[in-house]
């Protein structure tokens, strides 16, 4: 069994890159940190670090333990918060991570409804794309993660999680207003010769997959996660892009046109760590979410 304090010390060493920096971050004396590291290596039975100049480098075993230590410590901290709320020592909190277009559309409505229904529960918001949000969820840094996936792609590693579907949003091709196309604007094949502005890694993968089904590989000229910037590039005539409905509800450039792609959607979910019964504040948040996060109608046209 690993001692919690030693795991915290080792996690700090991994983050800071040296025993000295870890000692400063933890407000410990350097010999104390070195002692904890030596004891932890004895418990693990393998070297966890290698000296590298004035710092240290994690061994393969050290990298594995550092990743697990962050997750374990995060779950311990979350458990303490949940137990305190359950015991009536505090009203509790919910930490939500959401991707930008959800943070600009769905989240404000849900947050306002949750605040009205449960004014004593703190709601903290942070912006994160799905992979980062799920990693933070496993480390115990957030309690709920809003994620998305496309119909042709896996939703990501969700083993040990509880998933609540929120909505599915249509996808659109976004082109410059006034531009003419050689074919139907709702057919990806129409844009075979166009340059594209690609989004995040998942969105780019879906774009390549969708175009591949039409028999061509899109020429990606620019890449940006920012749907405002993507539309500005389109409006300037630098290419076309594919955006989901939530992004266009959050921001619509006046000099672009949008064409809805038939039968192509992005699925948005709320993900929590573990299985029911969940902590009372998280259960309360999911109930409010179920009552308020209805699909926006109408979608952009």
C-alpha cells in the first residue's frame, strides 16, 4: 500500500521536475521530500527517477506511477468533498468542464437554472475539449464533463463512467456569403476542390472521414479550434469549414452562408466518474440538466 503523503510528494516531483522545486511547491524541507521519495521507491520496489543534470527524469515505472498518483489523489480529494457535503459539513460543489461552444450556449442556461434551484451549491466552470475534460474527470479535478463525439467515431474511453446524453446537433458546411458552388451545397462532393479550415483533432478526423466517404481527401489550408476565427477565415475567402450547430448558435459571422448536411450530427453528453448513486450535488446537477438542456429549436438556418 502506498502512503498518501508520499504519493503527493511524488506527484509534485513529477510536475515540478526536481526535488528542490517540489519542496518549494509543497513548502517542505528538501531532505523531507528526498526521504519521502526514497521510501516510495522502496515501497514500489523499482527506481522511479533518474538524475538528469540539476533535475530528475522519471523512469518508465515513474511515469506510470505519476499518472496513477494524480488520478488517485484526485479521487481522494473528491471523496472528501463529497463526504463533507453528505455529512452536512458543507453544501457541496459541482465542477463542470465543457468545450467552448457548449460553454457559450447550453451551459449558461443550465448554470442559471441550477443556481436558482440550489443556491447553496457552488458551481465552478472550466473550458476543456473532451479529451482534456475526461482526463480531468479521472484525476478528480472536475465532477462533470460535457463531451462530444461524431456518429462515425468512438466516444472515447468511458470505462467506469456514467454517461447522460444531452443532445445531438446538426453539422453545417460554412462558406463565404455570395459564393456559388458547382453542385448542391449540402453535398460534400461539391467542395472537392475547395481549401478547408479544420477544427480540433476530433473534428478534423470527422472531416477527413466524411470527405473520404465521398471519395476525396480535403485540402486543409488552416487549422483552428476557434469557431469565431474559422468563420472569419471563411468570410475572407480563404476556404470553407464544417461547424456544428452549437458553434453557429454561439457566433454567426454576417458574411458567411451555412448549409446543413443531411444525416450528419455531433452527439453531446454529460459524463461523470463512477456509477450511481452519485454524490448529492452531482445528482442535483444532473436532474437540473435533464430538465433544462433541451435541444435548441430552431437550429441555425
